[in-house]
């Protein structure tokens, strides 16, 4: 053939294969470093991966696809054992001591190469452990690591590593900013979208082993036969990837689809209905994970409708799934319009008395903070406070309050900040992470071709999985892995993008909710600023409830002289927050109402610090644009342009946030926005007038 | 490099580049026939395409991308004229006589090669004509035609070739079965999705030159400033591709967004409001196409709310856009619950008296049949009946009543059947096509990666464009073009798939609505059979209204002894339909109520013919499965599996249609389903009990 190979390759990847982001971080393009490639090639000349169970087939196919792509030559792996192979992938390898094997547990794996002629080994106690090992090994190749001397032992820190989809049966996604639900219920179970496979691959590659596929604002229809058959099709597929399916249980289902008159958890007929339903589900899906439940929160039905406790409700469901080793994950995100107390305090007040009253197969799932997935919030006081109850972390990957689908915000620093917070509950060093039995992330996945709308949203899905596996990984290391796999291993690009990602969350905090401000987004869709909103039915739905700006100052007093939410924390944890003099700037207005002329650590007044932070946020987005633009030559055109356009939106919206918030707070402070800051482009009335009736995710 | 090229290519296309259908028919993979490729390569050694206007840049980029891919070598085309080039692409070429150029009109083009050393020529009078010529030329290469001796002159038959999107601002799509709206209003105008570009390319490649991007059940919000800025971004992009943007105008907009008390078209303030609105729009989008209006139909507001006529309403809007050369497209799809007459007759009754009363920039858009996009219906009696009014054809590409997103149904035979019907209005041979001034297709495009949900839905988008350009093309030729571009030029594959596609519409008619039955779908979502539905508010919303089955027989008597809808046709057209003895079987129950024991041409009784047709339909889907499966080796895995799964659904649903309809009609006929036909799997009550609350598109 008279074809120039290099030109052809370039073409294929610039035209035929547009970089549309669909492949996520599982990109297996040929490695550009020829000597590295040759090294890998000789080290991986023959591969032994005996067996043909679904999970092993999946592992083999991934390896074949990845190596064929990365090495630029067709790789095929037989199903039979080859003791001479240079890469040995085998369960419970005899080359490893029994003790070492035991230490890997159910899902861990070992990758070992002693160099020279001895074979490279991937071993584990289970097939899914092998699959995890294969994905880890492929990550080494994708990120161009040496594989000459390896002794990698990986064991997940948490047993339950989960995605929560808030997907409705009509395919809308509550708080979804990446199109619509990837679950096409109408064509399931007969039509299996390629997405389902690639979704499972992506999750397995980062160790996610559980997914709840329906909205926590639940619909009982999912528990009917036609839908259970659809769920079964997904569960059957996901099983090979080590992923269990959970469903959200609508507490009133016995009434809505069961024909009962009550859903009272102490009513035997109700208990029997759930037991029958569980038996029905497990007959269809033998390894069904269990139920995720939002009850008596924001209008959802629950046991309190019958004057029963959350424990009564959870235990009834737990008893129904217990014979099948199922779990119940009960959300602690509850607050009531009838309770006049600070919303911050309500979950703790309700759940603390229930510690020890839950069945052993119940997990309580707690949001990272006590309000609601804010750009920054202190850790939730329930962490470490329920010693007798397994607790799961609930992070929000979807950026409901963090710029939604159009802002580049890398969330690992937020996750890490919470996980590393010291609860002091068992003495100093009782980090939030140390109190957990599982971790869930509310998914940011949708039908957009690139899955997450914003390309950098992929990094947040990735980071959640990686941290659920090992919370000690640094945000920086995770960012670098993701950049190397998703874009390129070019050092300058990796360095620039890492910096940008690591800074991005603080940048958003600055232009959106600086100095501990929170929940001042427009209500309902939460798109854009709405600090002025004060007319909603429930007080705690109004931004004015949270910022409490007045002629004197701004902030929510949660000390002993205020709502005393601080008292729910261990005294050693609360201490630094209790006094404005010791409270970190970043949490100041979360815990204190302070006068406009309060002197900050910077020496600025509070008002001037607000002006400074908002402007710093805007300027920092300009910096992000500069960073991105200077890497253009190392990026493919489509992804470069996409992110560039989104950074433009982010810059526009950062200004909008700054101008709207400063104008509004100025109506209380009566102080000027000091030079040299840009004055707001429009009037406060203009910003108040903006309406977004079709904002997504609501 | 030590890489086997062929193996690498295979890999790239099986792994890195999954065949996800996104590329539509614009697939430019390297031609497999090496000698053909070499021939093209030498014939296209140098290319002259001078100029750098947006349209010429688009044409150049398409050529570069296509030739680079098809020929497997990097092709770059300079912006300067090269009189020695072997392919000359130039406006109003001096190599062509002035007379010939004139005959090309505004949008036509000429492709000429006289063989030997003389250059290949593509010329036209406009840049978009050149773009059309480029796409036509590329189609020749994609389908492996000789380019040695060409003398192709193409001039579109219709000036207005349009897609109508029924897309809502919340991104749901009325009657959409391919996900959600591709218009991401939230991120427009700053974020321009790659889809918008590829959508424009696809449309230009088949000659579509107008798109209405919002639902005919309209929302006035689209006419407000923020949304007009979003529309502008699309219009600016589409302009280079020769595509004008239209919007749907909600008739009550002057009240809803204009603050007026009335939308009466004879009210000067209302007229002024529309004039101002038109001026506002044209200031933003100078080549705005105009308004598409659904008024006084199915609850939409309209001039009749003020006791004005459709002409009053249309003319008011026409006057508003006339100074800017805008058009108003007024839909004739009207029927009223207050009118006791056969719904079939209402549009004709309302519009016939208005002929000659519309402004010259109004087009009346008429659905292909008088009921509503049925699997088969006789042509609409309005075609040819409005000699003084420009008329547009409205076909439905989205398969609301033809299996929605999961049935393989090629619609070109349906389009052709209507276009070639003889209205006799200006004597024998007055085909429907000859009466048209434009053609619109209701889009089947959505956010699914492959655009249309069912891969073969792409063929229907393609066919609509090709027939709007030239209605004399045969359904077979269009199918073959599409197959060759979308799959392969392998003769056996082309032959098999062509057969399957050409048969598919009649197959669906058989298992769904045989012998002239119509509108017996479940109501609302129109998914699946619902011939028993009789309880809806408006009589003509009930399937029982249409089939009129009783103990005596079945069918709608539209002859002089019945509703006399036949009288709306020219007598020569009506003649064959008026007598059951001459009425074709396919239209029999559309026009006649006939006894169960009526003797058909086949010799069977009507009841037995019904049983025969339904079973034939089901068996024919099995045949389609066989045809598809035997081509597996020539198809990529992903597309093969996708279509295979959908054919499974189609087979299941064909049986469902057959069993539910025969059981229901049997409750009137009291006759057995004769051997050897399969007896229904379930009871009639079972089929009646099925509910689909989340069926798409509703």
C-alpha cells in the first residue's frame, strides 16, 4: 500500500474519529513513545488469562482492546492457561503466599513484577479482583509508567463504593446537567444500549461496585414486574463488572402499587408486602443490592407519616431484604418545615437518638455537610456521632450548586477536605473518612455524548471512584492520572491542567459563595445568584434565611448565642469555629453574623474582603482561560473548543454572580465597591428580573 | 514502523472508532477497492476551489475531510484559483454556456467531466449550489461510481425543502423517539455543540434549505430577546450551509409576552406588535425564514378565537414579515370537536373557501393525508384543490404511528405513494407532487448518538431530503444510495437491505393497520394497539370512531351513503374508491364499512383476510430478521447488534398488534382465527390492561 502511515493515523483521529469525549478516560490510542511501546510489547509478549466466566471474558476483552490500541498491534489472549506467558493473570496464584492472598480480601489485587525473565503477575481472590487489577495495570500503561519492578497491593478501603442516579422514569434527571437519563426504560430489556456496557466498564475501572439507578424522590412503578424485568437486564450485564444494582424504594409503595390502605411500617400487612416484594425481586435478580430510601424529607412519604421513627421504617425494609443478604441505605437528609430549629441541626437531632436501633444491614447515608452540597461546607456533625450505625458518605458529583453543567470545577479537593476533617469523636485524628462504611456519589452522568456535559465533569466521576477505593490518594495525583489518560502525558500540559483543576473549586467558592456564605443560589433550579429570594413557603428554602444580611452585617450565627449548631460537633472540633478570631476565613459567615466593618485576617473589612473575593474569583476564571488556551497546540480541536466555550460561559457567569451579589449585599452595607474593582454592569433590578423557566435539572 | 497496516486499520475501526452511527451517511472511510481509489486519486490530483467565504470554507473542509478519508491520504485544498487543477470548482464557470448556467437557477449545479485530460468541473450560480455539487460529487465517490464521463445537471424541484422539529424549550420532543432535543437552549448561544455543525452538514448534503426548530404546539418564549439571541447563533452557523431558520409563532404571543389584551389579527395594536416583533427578529437574523403556525387545532390559539379566518391570521403575520422577504407557513391540520362532520373532511371544508385569500408570501402546509400520518392513507383532498395558494407537503419522518423508535420502516415508499397519487385536478396526471411548492418533514432527530434512535431512521431523514430535491427519484434508488454510504457497497448486502427496506412499510401496514384500517393505536402516546379505546372526550380521538367495528362488519363508510368525504376529491380520483368492487384492498376499510363475510379479491372473507394480513405482517418481520442476520459478516458488530435487538422488539410488537387486534375484532365478528395461524398468546383483557405511562414522545 502506498499510504503514508503517519498521515493516515493523523487523519483517522482528526476526522473519522472525532474526539467527542465518549471514551472517557478509557482511551487506548497508540502510545507515542516508541521505545516505551517496544518495551511494553516485549514485556507483554504472551499473556495467560485462563477461564471464560463473564467477568474473565470482560477482563480479557478489555486487555485485548487496550493493548491492541496502546501497542498498535492486534493482541489476542487465549482462554487457556499458559504457564510460560510473560504476563500471568490468575486467581489465587500459587506464586503468592497464602497470607498475602488473604490480606487482599474479596476485592483487592496484587500486581508484581520482579524484573528480568520472571513473569509479571496479576492475582486476586476473586474474578472481580482480577478485573480491578487489569484496569489498574492498564492505567499504568496509559500513564506511561514503568512495569519493570512492580509490587502493587491494592485493597479497597470501603466495601461499598456507589453511584446514586437521580434519574426519573421519564428520563429527566433531577439535578442532571448532561442531557437526560442514560436508562432508556422504554426499550429495555430487549434493547441493550452500548452505553450500558461502557458505563459498566468505566465504573469497574475505578472500583465502583454498586449503583442505585433511580431517583431518591422515588416512583413506585420501578418495583412493578415490567420494570423489574428491565432492571434485571441491567443487573445481568453489570454483574460481570462486579456491580450490584440498588433501587430507590418509595415508602408509600404498598399503598400505590400494593393496594394496601397504609404503609405503616409496624403494620403486619405492610411488612408482609415488602417481604413478598423482596422475594419477588430476588427471584429475578439474585444479587440485588437492596434499597436506597429518602423518607420524610422534602415531601417524600416515610414512617413519620404514621408516627413511627426512621429506624422503624428502615428496619422493616431491612428485615425484608435480610434473608437475601440485601442492604437498606437510609438517607439522613431530612428537615421539616414544622421544626423551627436551624435546618443545619435537624438531621443530627433526629438520627442521634436512633444510634444502635437500626438492623445490622442498614446503612445511614449522610451528605458531606449539614445543609446541602454547598461549594464549601463544614463536615456533617453526624460523622463519627453514630458509633453503632454503619454510615455512608453522600457526595454530589453532579454540580447542582457548583456551576452545574458549564463550570470547570474539580471536586476532589472538596471531597478530600471533608474526608480529612477531624471529627475528634474518638480523639484527635478521627477523620471523617475513618468513620465511614461506604461512599456514594450522586451521578453527573447523562445522555450527552461525552457523558457529563462538561468534559471536566468526567474527572469528578473518576475522582469519586478513586477516593471511594482509597481516600488517601491526593487530589493532585488523581487529577494527574485523569489528565494523562484523558488528554496526554505531555509534562507541561499535565502541569498546567493539574494546577487549573486544583485551583478551580476555590475559584468557584470565591465568585459564588466566599467566606462561608451558602445557599444564595436562585431557588428551584439553583442556577445563578438569588440572594434576594425571600418569598418561598418554607423559611429554609429562602436564601435570606442563610445569609441573614442586614444593615449591621452578614452571616448565620450558629454559635451558642445563635442557633448553637456548633454544639452538635465534638467540642474539640467546634472550638476553632466558635470564635470569629479563630474561625478560618473560609467558614466565617457559616458560623457567625459579623458587622460589615469586621476586620479580616487580610486587614480588609468584611465588606472589602467580600468585594475582593468576588473579584478574585472572576479574575481567576480569566487565568483558567489563559491556562487552557496556552495548551491549545497539545489538544485536539473538538475538545479544546468545547472547553474554551464553556470557560467563556463560566467567565460570564462568574461576573454575573459577583455583580448580582455585591449589588444586593451593598443594599445592606451601603458601602462602595472599592477601586480598582470593576463596577457592576447592570442594576440590581436587572439581575433580579432574570428568569430561567427551562433551566435544566429541575 | 513495524506495524501491520491492515491489522491496525481493522483495530482502529473495531475499537477506537466504534460504529456508533453518529456519522450518518457522511462516512468517509477509505475505499476498499484499491484500483478505484487509485483512479480517483489521479483524477483528483489537484483541486481548485477559490475563495474563502463561509460557504466555500465549508465546502473545502468537507472535500478535504472526505477525500482524505476515502483516498487514505491527506488532501489539502488551497484557497486560490488553479486553472490547471484536475478538479475545478467555481461559480458561474466560463466553461459553461450562459444559457446552461441560467437553467441551473439559484441552487442547481452542474458536474461535468469529458474524460481524458480535461478537468472535472463543478459549477453553479451560487455558493450553496457549489456546496450541493460538492456533496453530490462526494456521494458518487462514496458509492463507487465512475467519474470519468459525467454530465450531471441537478436543479431542485421544490424551492422550500424543510425539516420541522417539534422540539420544546425544555428539550422534550413531541413525537420524538430518539432521545431529546438536540437544541441545548440553556447553553446557547455561547456553547455551540458539535452536533449543530454535523446537523447542518447532513442537511446540506441532501439539499434541505430550511428548518423550523421549535414545536408547532408553540411557546411564545422563543420570541423573546434571550431566545432570539440563541436562535441567531444557530442561524449564523446554518447560513453557511444554505439553511434558513424558521420559528413557530404562538398566535397568542401578543398577549403572553406582549402585554396586549387580545391577539385578534384585525386589531391594529396586534398587527403592530407582530410588525415590531418581525423587525426585531430581522435585525438579529437578517435572513430569518419566517413563521410556521399551527392555529386553532388541538387546543392551540388562533384567529378563530376572535371569529377571524385562517386567512386573517396568516395574512397579518405575512404582512409583518413581507418587508424582509419572510414567509408564513400556515398548517392546514385543523379539526374541531364542535364540528360533528367526519374529521377527514374538516381541513378541506375550512381551507377551500380561503383559496385566493392568502397573501403571496403565505404557504399552506398540508399533511399527506386527511387524518394524521397513518401507516397508509389516501392523499389529502386539499392537494390540487387550492390553485391560487402555494401549498407545502407535510410528511412525518418521525414514526409516531409507524413503530416509533423501534421498528425498521423505510418511509420513501409511503412518501412516493402520496407524491405520485393522481389528484386529477388539472386532468389525468395531476400528481400530488405537481401541485406542491415545498416539502416539509417532521424531524426524527434527537440526542441519541446515532441521531434517530433506530439506525434505519437515518434513511428516512435522507429520503425526505432527496425527494424534496427530486421527487422523481425512486424509493429503491434512494435506499441503495443510503445503504452504500451507510454500510457498504457489497452487492449482496445492498440487494438484501434494499429488499428489506422496500418491503418494510407494507409489512408494518399488515401487522398494524391492514386493509385501510387506521388510527387504532393506543391513545395519547400512540404506542401499541388500542382499537378498544372509546372513552375519550372527543369522538374523533377514539379508535372506535375510525374502525367502526360492529356485529355486521368493520370500516368507515366515507362514500355518499356515509360521511361522503369522497366528494372532496376530484370525481376521477374518487371513482375507484367509491365502490368496494373497484376500491383497492389497501384502502377498503378507509372508505367502506363491509360485512365480516365480504369476499375479498383473494377469495378470502374479510375476516379471514384480516387474520391473513396480520399474520403475514408478523411472518414478514421474521423474514426481515433472517435477511439482516445473513448479512452479519458484512456488518460491524455494534450496528449489527443494535438493529438485531430492535428487530426482536419489532417482532414482539408485531405479534402484540396482531393478537390484540384480532382478539378485539373477534369480539364483534365472533369468528375463529383459522388454522394454521397462531392463536393469541394472552387474553383480550390482558392486552387492554397494558399501560405505558412513560412511553416516549408524548
